[in-house]
C-alpha cells in the first residue's frame, strides 16, 4: 500500500459507505472509521474502531495524516427511541468532532455527504440557492453539521466539499445491512418474502434517485476540488420517477426471475396528487461533467441474489 494516498471513510461499513470502501480500496490506502466492526467487506482496508461522538477517543485513535476524508457516518433510524438526541450527537456533534481533529492536519479535502432533505420540500425546482427549511431531525442535524464545516473553513481554512445527496440506491454489499426500510430494498424484500408488493401510498409520489456507483465516481472526481466556501453541490440525477414505477420494475424482475405472477397493492385511501420535482445538479455538472446510469434492473436482481443467499 506504500505510495497510495490515505483515505478515511467514516461509516465505511454502512449502506453507502460500503460501496465507497469497496470502490476506493484498490487505488487508495483506505481506513474505515466505524463503531461497529462486526461487518466485513471483500475489500482491502484497515479499520479504526471508534465512537464518532467521543472526541477524546477520536483524538486517541486518529493518528494518521490523511489526504482525504469521506464522511458518510450518520443516523437515520427515526423509528428508534431517543432518535432526536442520537441524531444530534452523531450527525452534528460527531461531524464537529471529526473536523476538530482533522483541521490541524494536511488534509486536502473533507467530503461531507449531507442530504437534499435540508430544503424541506418534495416538489418544485431545487437549487443550492433554494431556502433551507428542514422538517425533521435528520435534515436539521445535517444542516447543523454543514454549518460547523463552514465555520471551520472560515476560522481555519478547512477544505471541504458538501454534497446534498438525493435518494441513492444500490444493493447492500453485506448481509448485515440494516437499511431495509429504504424504498428499493423494502420493495424487493417485500416481493421476495411476501410474494406481493404493498405500497403505503398511492405510489404517485416522485423522487430523485441516483445510483451509488455514480455517487462513487462523482466523489472520486471531487477529491481534488480547490478549497472554496462555495463547494456545496446537489448530488442528484436531475430526473425523477414515481414510487409506483419503482414497484413495477420490481414486479417485472420478480416475474421474469421466478416465473410467477406478483401483484402490486396501493393505498386507495391516499389522495396525494403528484407534483413536479427537480433537484438541479447543473452547478456540479459545470464543475465536473458526469453521466447518470439507470441501474435499477441490475440492482433489483442483486438484492434478490442477496436475499437468496440469506
């Protein structure tokens, strides 16, 4: 691993983090910061076991001069007890702790995976200049974390790039995945276990989905962005699809794979009227032009593969 640039990935065993760890481990000297190390990936990396909310432990464990950090560690299990407190500690304080330590190193870029949910809307035209109006703790705690990062840029010229990510999708890389509540994972799992797809809504809600493979490529090309207070970008596909369309794709792949019919049930009581949504990514495209791939069919089948192995 001698000669390779050193990359720290927080939450590198998590849902998106595991994609990043696998993607970067062949070309970078990857260190994964994780509180839980029970999960193992088929990748070449080293683990730093530490609690991101514990500043003193982080000071003790992070002793390497990293070239880059990709910060994905966050907490979105809103259905857990004391969620608001845990989200504030992990998403906000944890980010500040990490920046507090890295600010005195020679780090070239700190990549933060924030969320487009800070805008607080699910319709309309959204740019980086849109008003931020978070409507839940997940969004608020990520916005607070953004403010801390920008604070350290102002006081210590701390180099950062913030990506306000939309809905990333991709098959879990490890069997210990806990993100089965995410739309695509949930629909595929429902089809596999229950032989039916049940939507809690009428399915007309639109969302912007971006493949995790594209997210990895964008992040790689952003590592050497010049430090600037304006390094805040929407990371989106700039297109939308409905939840019902996603369900129909799952239905099609299930029927082709297992040679039997499966039904989709929608919530007839939901009278939601579909509205237009565009999370504009032109600012990022001007910085680095990239292509968006539609990998829904492949990822649906990979999730079925994972479920069959389990």
